[in-house]
C-alpha cells in the first residue's frame, strides 16, 4: 500500500509547456529499499505506458539512450541504472521518476535547436536524480500526502476524459496542499541547473545550451496565457535563473560541441513521422541550400507519400556525401517499397554483417523478411535474439512471424510473455486465455497455460 501511495505522489509533474522541468528525483535507501525502488520504477513506467503513448522509433530511442548514458557517466553518482525514453506528446516537458527513470516529451526535442539544448534538459533531470530531490519532497510532504494523493488521483481520472480539467484539478489541489514544498523546489531547480552544467561540461557538450534553451522557453511562443494555473506561475523561469546558469557556464567550454548530426536526424524523423501533411515541409525546399537534415526529411517524406523511386535517389545522394547508417537503412527500405527486393535484402545483409548485434538493424531486416514472406528466416533470427538482448519490438515481431506461419499457440504465448515482462499481467493472462480457446490444442498445452495463468495472477496481486 505504501508503495502505491508514493507512486501516486510521483505523478505530481508539470505537463504544461510553461514549466518543463519537474522536481522528481531518486528515492534514497532511507525511505525505500533497493528492491522497493526497482519495483516502484517498474510500476511508474507501467503507469505511464497505460496512460501515454511512447515514441517507438528505434533509431530515435537509441540516440536518446546513448546521449543519456553519456551524460549519466559524468554525473556525481555513478552506478545508477538510468532508463531513458521518449513520450509521444507535443508539449514541452521532461521528468525524472523513481529508480533513475528519465522521460522526455517529443515536443521538447522538437523545440530544441541543437543537441546541447536537449542535453541540458536531460542533464538537469539526471541531477534531480543524483541529488535525491524526490526524497526531500516526500519528507516535506508527509503531513499532507494523503490529501495530495487523493487530489492527484482524481486529477488523473478526470484527465483521461478531459486533460485540461484533469490538470486543473491536480494542480489546484497541489497548490493549496504543497505550498511549503513549492518554495523548496525552487532551490532544487537551481541546484539541478548547477549540477547539470557540470555534467554537460564533463561530457564534452557545450553547457551554453542550457541558457539557450531557457531563452527559448522564456519566449512568448512557449508560454500560455495569463490564466495559467497558479501552481505553474509559482515556478517562473525568470531572468535571475537564466543569469545564474550563464554565470556558471565555464568560459573554457565555449568551443565545445553544440550539435550533432544524429540529433538533427532524430528531430527530422519525429517531425516527419507525425506531420499531417508532410509534403508541406518541402514547400520551401531548395536543393542548393538544403543541409543533410533537410535532405533526409525529403527522403523520408518521399517514402511516406509512396514515391520510393524518388527516395532512392535522395538517399543515394546523402550516402555519397556521408555513409551514415540511418541513410543506409532508409535506402534499404526504399528499395523494398520499390519492389527491388534483391537490392533491399542485399543491403540489409551487408548492414547486418557490420552491425550484427544492433537491434534497429536486426528489426529492420526482420520486418523486411516478414513483408517478403521469409517467415522461417525471421523466426530463426528472432529466436536467437530472444536468448540475449530483447525488447517489446523483438517480442512483437516474433509473435507476428508465428501468426503469419499459423502457429497461433506460440504467437499468443510470446505476446503473453511480452506483456508480463512489462508488468501488464492482466493482458498477459488474456493472451493465454485466448490460447486455451484455440481449436485442436492438446490437454498438456492447456495444463501448461493454466499453470502460467496462475503464476501471472500471483504476480499481478503482488504488484
């Protein structure tokens, strides 16, 4: 019960554009044991997945994770198992949760102009974790936590139908019940800024990105009206905070890298993927002045609007300038969409030889195998992958492969394992229940499925 209550407390984040840096941090062992902390982290992510959409682009996620690991490796507290992910939401936000969980909204990535600006937010959130700000906030709220939790829970329930009303309910209650912490979390923000700047500098990323991004957030285009929730107005991004961040930026860091190609390509992928009319993005396209990111956008859009022959030419031009993996994967997909199967499979095989353990390459190749009905080969690759590193996409592709082969019992059990690994035991149980109803299933198989259901039911009650 205690863990569930604290989890609800963690939901006090600020999801509106006006205040992008919530004050959650790493719980200390004085409040939670390491085992409880891990359980809470899993429960936190599971709660997010049940209410929010995650970005599933593997290349973008890999970029964000690697950038996060680079920063975490230079943080004050080593040995934390950070988990970085991207929420498919357009508002500008990032947050730190239990067990070193860091979430970044898609809108924040799109708002950043370069890698150092994105990294500054991530470093700030890493600092919330390493400085144990969640511990301080929870200790300060012990006397009012029940009221707070009830308000937050009600806000979550309302926001499922009306996000605006839900947010107002949550923050209205929090503002009245947690005024003492609001002043305290201002200090957390300054501390996270100071530690974040050190992390950036030690990671060979230009710390000036922090003040640059502050200035973006301060601009009127990213602020709401005067009717913003009072709780958010008590956490202003004022000139004093910007000035302090600027004053703490080492002069020696001015020549450190500001940007990277992978940031610009990630931003491009996110922008093109969700655009209602991607062709609009090319209305001012000029081949003479277009940089690599704009050329990449052109190729991705050509794929989206079903002109793969044009995409092939654009990807080839990009590869001529720089032989980048992302361009190669795009070209292989363009060949596949253009029915040039031999060229597509040949390129995928080449990439797999170069990157034999890289999941984005493995999954792209397997997806092509499934699309071309090479099911046995896709299963062979994925079954080997299940022995080592695997994720939800590995499970999904393997279940899809077995479904295509009409081996539905295996497909259901694989999907069940995928849900169970994510902590969604009720969905796992449903998959196994569906498997039991399959015609012609053996008595022994039914017995095993019932036994597994009992295990999942027990786990579900524990959670």
